[in-house]
């Protein structure tokens, strides 16, 4: 099993799919890494030599922000917004949708499960 950026990559996957297991690397960045290293994206991880794995690891460490560093960077950006007290920061603080979505209905992912309101009954016609 190849270990890149602290993540175990499944060996049966193609290289460009296996790289996507790393937080911060999606489809386009995975293909970009393959072209930079000169490795065919459709090769399997278990077919890579140790030198090729090291080469991929070096490219990721040098050119991309991934895993812990990326998570820390995102968390610091959110904390900065909350400390500023701007609208987006207030939405983060209240656990409401940040990007303009409606909250009257929906938004259950962000708000959590619906809580019953005491004294409110459904009106039937």
C-alpha cells in the first residue's frame, strides 16, 4: 500500500483515482500531478516503482497544499471571518448556511435535525 501525504492509497486503483483519496486533490489536480511526473494516469498504484511514488510525493509536497495544512488553513480562514464579525462569520457562528441558501425550508444538513416547538400545533383544514 502506497503512503502519500500521510494517507494510505488503495493499491488496486488507477493512479489518478488513488490520488483523490488525499484531502485537497481532486480529479484535475490528480491528472496534473500525473503529467508533471510523467506517469500514465491509468496505471495501477501497485504497478508503480518506489522511485515513482517518491516522485509523486515530492511533487505534492512542493506544489500543493494538502491534508493537515489545508484543513488548518481553511479553519483559520473561518475563524478569521468569525472574529471579524462579518456576515459570513456570523452565519458560521450560528451554524446556518453561509452562501445565501434559503433557511425557511431545507437547510437541514447545516441546521441539524428539526426540533419541535412547544405549543405549536399543525392546523388541519
